């Protein structure tokens, strides 16, 4: 099936999590691929997502009307925005030099959208965004998980500082009931709450881009 609405993401974790966020906010994604409101594609890495030729191939897909891109800001939001802008500027020459606060939506023959995790301005990634979805009764435990991850580094934990947000949320999930749920399950089962203001801003971008 050729879909006229496509969403590109970095990896399989994003591919599993994004539909759960959308469904938890009242938009039915569809159970089977042929029923999806949007075809979501994991390209396997941020390097692939920032490959100008790969983006060009995606934009040339037959019947495409809307292309969305979700990527992590990582350590430098300004540099990450410049990288994705460089991939798009030939096709969309007036793409802004700074990321729009509420995500990019650009009209054209193929409508374009870009959301940079977590919120188009701060450093971080998908897991940083998911911290916004902590329920009130989980915030004290979150503070403890942050402290525990810092202490773990002193005891030889080998995760990179860059991945601290990943370590913290998986530590927090390990202590919830049931322990150690995967990120998409945590949203589906409401261990994480999808009704935060940050999730609302993301959903506004998603709804407007894909007209759902």
C-alpha cells in the first residue's frame, strides 16, 4: 500500500512510542499497517535521517502529500536544526533559520513538518520528552532515580552522559508496577501520562500537519 502521509523517525523505539502517544491523546492510529492514518518509517539512525539523498528519495515517493520528520535535538539543538535544514533547503528554500517553537509546518506541493525532540528548543531526545509525562505520584521516585543514576556513574556505570535521560527513565520504569515496562507499553498502560502540556503541543503539531 502506498500512503500519501509519511512520518520518518530515527529508530524502532520512536516507531513504537509515537503511535501510542497519538492514540493516548484521542487519535486512532490503526491496528494494521493498511489502516494506519500515517505510515511511520524508522530509518535506523539519525545519520540516515539526516542524509540529504535519503530525504530526497522520501520526498520523491509516488503519491506523497505530507512528510513529517521527528528527530532528537541531542546535545546541540542549533546544530541539529542546521543539519536537517541543510537536507531540506533546496526543496524548501524559505525554511526558517531557527526551529519554530511549536514545530515546523511548511506548505508546499508536499506539505512538510519537523518536530525536534523534546520541544524544539532544549537539548535532549525522545526519553527527555517522556519525562514530561511523569504522573504526579511518580515525581518523588523520579528524583530518586536521577540521584541513583548519578551515583551509579561513580560505581562504574558505563552509560555516556549524553544518554543519561535514557538511563533515568528506564531506571524509573524498573521501579514501577509492573517493573521494567518498555516505553510504548508504559504509555499504553498509563504508567506515563500522555496529557501533559508538552504532549498537547506535540499533538497540536501532529494534528495540524497530518490533518487528523
